[in-house]
C-alpha cells in the first residue's frame, strides 16, 4: 500500500486515515461542518497524494497520452491543462485525470478506481515505459488548496502572478530552492489549485500552506468533504461512496 505523502505532518493534527484502491487517504481532519466552511468561506488544505503523478517527455509523451485519454491531448497548448478520463478496453471509466503541458514535458494527474500498482501496470502495458514515463508518486507530494480564499494562499507563496492564471493552466514556481508545479484546477466550484512539490520541500510547503490558510480563516480538510463538494458541483468522483450512491440511483430509476 502506498502511504500518504504527508502522513507524519497530518498525524500531528489528528487526521483520520483509510485505504482507497490500495493507497492511504486522509478522510477527515475535523468535523464535516468545519471542513465544509473552510472551502466555502476561506481556504482548505488537503493532502491529494493519493492521486497518481506521472511525467512524460513531450516528444514521446504526446502521442501516448493522446491515445490513452479520451480528450484531445494534441490540442493542449503550452501552459494549459486538459480535464479528461481514461477508459479500459471495454469503454468503462477507470480514471479521472488532468493532463498538463508543462514546458517540454507532460504531467498526468490521475485518480483511478484500480489499485495503485494495477493502474501503473496498465499504463506500462499500453506503452508508457516506451513513452518515457517517470512515476513521481513516491518522489513528489501533491497538495490541494481549495476555497473562496484559496487564491490568497498561493498569492502569498508565489506572488501576484498567480492571480492571472486562467482555469486549467499550469506554471512553475520556486519554493525553498525547489521547483513546484502549480495547477489551476479544482472541483469544488471555488478557487482551486494543486501543488506538486519535490520531497525535499514537501513538509515546509505543507506548513506554509496551512499557516496562510489559517490566517485567512481556513484549515485542513480530508477527501470526504471533497467528495461531497464535487457532487454539489456535478463533478465526476471516483470515491466508492459516490459510486454506490450512483448505482442505487440508477437501480431506482430503472425500477
């Protein structure tokens, strides 16, 4: 099982952990109401390291990702992202993902309903190794900053330049001498950002994000509140709870 990248940092705040598709995830840090208002009224900081993270060189990765994903990766311009999905051979969705064109490389952020190692093996079976894939899931952490004031967190970290980033864009910034990839995304119907950070600066970035979020009235969140917020915003979610609800709704409507 792949453990949470920020497990030690989150344990200090009494975070609750569980397993989803053979990865450790933070379900909650406080109660539902508190975390809900962190996002709706301020800024919520969430460990998103359960998402798989891969890099591809642009010369080899473009054709591979274009054939792998449902969306048109070939039309993703430099500095932009595509929100799309990956299907199995039968056309069933197995991963909700983003593909980012990030300066001579492509980055794939994926939430899969397959076990972690099974999903990676599937990518390799389809030609990921030949396309130069690098698995960053064990070398880079991924934080999600979401909420009405999420922009204030990244602005204080990286400067006013971030305020000009359009939705579905990617940019690189320096933090403590390390290169951080900032993805303007999110699925809560509020401002949202993913921060992919090398291990060397991960703990420092976590504490910096949390400190700024608290200063703006926010705090830590778990993935459970994101599942609820995604359903409110009509975003696709890979959570087992949401898929069970969808199955019951389909059964009721067909009956």
